[in-house]
C-alpha cells in the first residue's frame, strides 16, 4: 500500500522505489515528507488552488496565497519565500519540486505587479533558486535545473545617454523549453528563450536566446554544438 501511494505521487521515482524494501521506503518518506505534507494540507484552503497532496517545507513564507496554484505532488522546500502578487499568479504543475531556500518575487510594489510564473509538470529546481518575476517566466515540463539558479525577467530602462532609470523598467519575459537541463549556478536574463531539450553548463550567464537542442556554456553563454531547429530571434 505504501509503495502504491508513493508511486501515484511520484511516478518518476517508480523504478528506484521498486528496488527498495517497503520499510526502508516508508521510513525515508516519513522523515522527508510527513511534516511537509501536513503543512501542505493546512495551507491548501488558503491557496488559490491545491490538488492534494502538496508539500510545503518548514519556515516557508508565502505572501498573496490566493495567487498560487499547486498541482498534485508539487513541493516547495524549507526556508523558501514566495511573494506571488502578479497578474497571472504562480502556477506549479504536477510533481514540480522547488528545493530549499528558494526566493521568488513577483512584484516589488503593488502599483507595478509582475506578470506571473508558470512551471510545467515534473520539473525540478535545486536549492537556493532566485526567480525575479517581472515579465512572464515560463519553465516547461520535465526540466532539470541545478542549485543557485537565477532568473531576472526585467531590466532598468535607460535614457538617451544610456543612463539607467531608478523607477522605470522594461519587461520582456523568460521562457525555458521542456526537457531542458540547466547546471549549477546558471543565470538567465530578461528577454531570453532557451529552446526545448537544451543543455546549459554550470555557471553560464545566458544573455540571448538559443534554439531547441542547443548546448550552451560560458559567460556570456554561447552555443557549443549544432541545434535541431532554426535559431531563435
């Protein structure tokens, strides 16, 4: 029964789970997820939508909870902060995992809310992610993203002499295609599209868009291998 429940919540871990005795599997998930599942249950009525079970780690702060929609089996790690005040809100698909220490901010002032954040089913984001959601941020299904991932989806506007404004910003948005693999410490700047199935090396700073199937690395990031489709404009 325990194995069946775990397989329903996390079907992506089915093969590894089958190799373990039930008592080991039960002990692991009780220690790892029981408290988070209870916090998810208690918070669910306060959210815009939550398909139980959802998992919320200890000492996690969620502001503007009605703007958040959580798919079944989604998880927000301990010591995270989410400020969801935005036009479209924050949506995590089924089995999305955001690990510990995430910082997600959709607006810095109610007069200028961000557009929103949408993360597709099965995507994993490692610890200490920083997502600045000014423009729309879309991350596709089944992405694997390492620790210390940063997205900045707005820029300060500049005047005719190139001087940045303190108050005016531009927002284009960021899109990461499904199945992308993104290494530790990657930064993605506003206006960037990373095509589906792309691989981004650790520490890269992605300042421009890349087509599907790209292999990307460096500061600023550049394409290392041939891609499967035409370049993204």
